[in-house]
């Protein structure tokens, strides 16, 4: 099996058929569709059972207790049969000929290399800047910082590399920004200049409720800012990141992540900034 396409699902019975349709039109024997139901309370299981009955696609479905997308991702990585792994959200769908393009590109990759491709919205607008002329970049962060190429992308990683770099899980928190994982994926990424995934944002989705998500998941954001301290290219950005890290250390309490990087002295000097940011999040952002 070459590629596992993983879909996390939570109360998306009304949307997941569109994912199914986009896959069925182009799926082949080198791919599998792995669905992890993160404790849905609707009839997602019944909908998926019908998919399995009526389709010749290689579909596998598992249901777990609700723990958040990152926990579903960890489970999917453990279950994946494909050498490569990508996530396709339940409210999005694949563009035509995407699987063919991905497989062609995968066969050009080394065993420790991945792929970055485009996403667009339903109006066909790219959700990122265009790629640089290079055929590949050293890692995801390099694409953002060295080439100023920001936005939302499709990522395809070697499954074995993901098995070594899973999402951490914090008790009582059901969201962890994907950047916590992507920042650790230090592998060369080939650039595929094709729209692979079409995205639809839901009013109850994560992208529309950032403030509330950060408030409910402080330990995850504490880790995110901690990881980013050493990655900053300028002093200004590093100071801001340290301030946010210290702020979320307070919110996270005993679940905070301990910084062991090379800027410990700067961090100690920045405690007042952390307090100021904490006051901002408490007073202005209503944490």
C-alpha cells in the first residue's frame, strides 16, 4: 500500500459523503481511506457502513472516544498501511486527479521525504501564497520563513516518520494545533504545484473559534510557543514568542511545557512581558 488517506470525523455525517464521492472517482489499489470517528453522536457510523457496502474502495472505519483530532491522527498513524500518509478533513474534498498526481510525486520522493501541495476554497482561491521556483525545501518551516510562503497546505509524510513524531496529548484538552507536529517534521518536502484539496469552513469548525480554543487548550499552546522560540529569525519575533510562552505557562499551570533551549537567560529576563501578555489575554481576550 502506497498511500493512506486519513479522515477524522466528528458529527459530520452530512458532509462525509462529499469526501467519499471525491475519492471514489479516483481511488486505486495503491491507496486506502482510513476513517477515525472521534466519538460522533450522529449517524456517521451508519453512513460509512453504507460506503463500505456499496464501494470497491479500500475503506477502514474505527470509532473511539472523543479526544480531539490530534488523538484521532495518532490512532490513524498507528493503523495506517500506506507508506505515505495524508489527512483529508471530513468537511473538505479532493480535487479531480489528485490521487494520480500525488502517487506520481510520491514515487519521486526518497524514503524520508514528503510533499507539500495547494489547498483552495470553494471559490477556487488558493489558501496560500504560490510556491517558490525550487523543486523542494528543507522542511515546512523553511518554506514559511526562508521563502515567505505562508498559508494552508496539503502535507504528505512518510508514515514511519509520523510514527516517531506523534502529537502529545494533554489531559482535558481536545485540541492541539497541527504546527506542534509539523515543526518537528524535519524532512525535505517536494513542492507539488497543484490544488489537491478543496476546503469548506464550518461555522462550528476550529478555524472560526480560535479565541475559545486557545482558552480551553492552554497546555497545547504553551508547547506550541515553546517550540517556536528557537525557530524565530529575528530578536523581535523571539521576544514576542517568549512572552506568549510565559503567558500560557501561567494558563497551563502544572501542564506547562518546560523550555530547555538556548535562550534561557533571555526567557528569565522576559518574565514581566509574560505577565503583561497574561493580563492582555485575561482582560482583552476574556480568558
